[in-house]
C-alpha cells in the first residue's frame, strides 16, 4: 500500500485501521475467485471500494440501526462496521455464497454485525428490519427500485443512503416521481470524504415520509380485516 493511501486509511479508520487492513487482505486474496470483485479491482481496493465505503460513516448518527441492502462483498457494510462499531448493523444479502463470505468476514474480524439472507422486499425481512434508522446500498439498483425496496425498512424520517456514480443527479431527476410514490421525500445528492479521497464518494439521500408510514399501516390494517 502506498504511504499516501495508508495515511488516508489511518485517518478514516483510526484505532480500527488493522481490521480494515485485514478485511482488504481477505478481499484481495479471495474476492476474484469467489466472484465478489472483478480482477481489475484488486489494485484499487482501498481507494475505490474500502475508503469509498467507509467515508459514508460521516452521514450516520451515532448508534444508528443500519441495514446494508445487497451487501455482496461487504460494501459499504463491512468498512462502515469497522470504522463505526457503535452502529447496530445488519448485512442483508440474498445469495447463499455471499452470505457465507460475509459471515466468514464478520467472524474473522470479530465484528458485532448481523448477517441475514434475504431480499429487502420480502415480508419476513420487512417485519425483521422495519423501523431502521438508515438503509445503505451500493451498486444494487437504479434509484426508483431502491426506493421501492428500501424505504419500507426505514422508520418515519429514516434515511436511505445510496452510493452512486456520476449519474446520481440524473437519477434523482429521472426517478423523482417514483421515489415520491414509494414514500420518499427530499431526494438530494451529496458527497463524502472530500478531505481524504481524490474522488469523493457521491451519495443520493432520500428520507422516508412520515405520512407514508401511516398510510402503509392503514393499508395493512385493511388487509387484515
């Protein structure tokens, strides 16, 4: 690792830097063979993936209940768990082989993190994880689908934190109506890690409307009759 990258990593992870190194080593050793990352990503894991994920921690209130939807290789969930052990974090992933990977990482790194197999839109998952403070997602789906899947997991006023690329502003404009129908309000684009990353992480934020939660409850009560 270049000294400059190490300095940035120490700044982001602080006293938990060694665990970040261990996680990155696991991804370097096993990520390609297990289909978690592409071969070209190995040489840029720190900047493009690990630090890119971890800097999102600046958006998360202390002690938040967080669900990382479609956690996959553990991004952004595991870097967030390492940087912020105060978070109550669940890694949600539908694929068995990736659930196995996440579980191995959590055990190897000694993290207090829950790994759950499932999809955000499934009723048992909603029942288990609804009322969360924050839902994160990275490279999972376009914003319209993300809003439909993720917003029901949030408490009223909770926050969807979607890590996006250069098209973030276009997605917000294109999917504004779909986000509103899903119960999302105040969609906006922000960036994280500008003080430690050459290319800051672009994030779309969407809040869950408090009225939407009450409407959902009313619909559920009608169905139960």
